[in-house]
């Protein structure tokens, strides 16, 4: 297993990431990189392989997000909060379900992965939601609410109680993030 201190540190930086993301502070991406680096090892030790490799994606997306947000702040322009059409959401959700089923099946057959279908679903959903954050799509908060609700249970079943608590706290922060970004979107339309 891994030392609890590593999980505590990862949790703290994950909370810092989300609080800064709510404020649209570009420094959120630094916290994301550090937290994800620690969580890679935590998830590997819990046999949540999709979640472990998701952390590598998070690191790459944090770099992408930092570049996107930093580019906008250097140009002194606002990064506009946008939305997707219902058709775009249906396509993306269908893709997540298909990828989760395929990945979960492969994990179930070829590995000793714990809860492979749930692990795959939360991973693919998180990949899409992370991209949505980097692009400042308002609905990212809704996707995260669904993913994190499932993750609370997933991590608790693997004995990652602090991480499970983190994802419960995320649900509260997500509410305020959605509210804040909705307000920004409405202000932009006025």
C-alpha cells in the first residue's frame, strides 16, 4: 500500500485545484499537476488501473489548460464560458458509455482490476470533463457532479476513504462552481 501522508497531500492539492478553477485562476493547473502525480501511485496501489492512467492524462490536460488560460490572460482578453448543444452532449455521452464498456470488458478479461466497468466509466467521463474545463464549457460542472458522485462510492470500496471524502467535498464545490460560471455566462450575454 502507500503512506497515508501521500493521500493527504494529494487531497489537499486536489481541493486547491478545484477552488482555483472555480475562480478561473490559471494557477489551478499547477495544483492539478502535483495532485495527479501523487494520485497515479495511489491508484496503482489500489488496483484502479484506469484511474491511475487517468492521472497521466490529467497532467497533460493541466499543461494544455494552463497554456489555454495563460494565452488568454496574456492577450488581456476574457476566456468566454461557452456551452455545447444537446446533440454534442448526446454524442459525447454515447462515446463515454461505449469506451467504458469496451475498456471495462478488456480490464475484466485481462487484468485483476477492481470494479473495471465503474473504473472505466469514471475515467472516460473524467477525460471529457477535464477537456471541458480547459475549454471553459459550463456543463463541465454537471459532468463532474455525476462522475464524482460515482467516484465517492468507488474510492470508498477500495479503502481510499480520504479520497472518497475529497470527492464528496468536490460535490459541494461543484455546486458553487456551476453557479459562478453560470453567472459569468449570463453577464457575458448582457
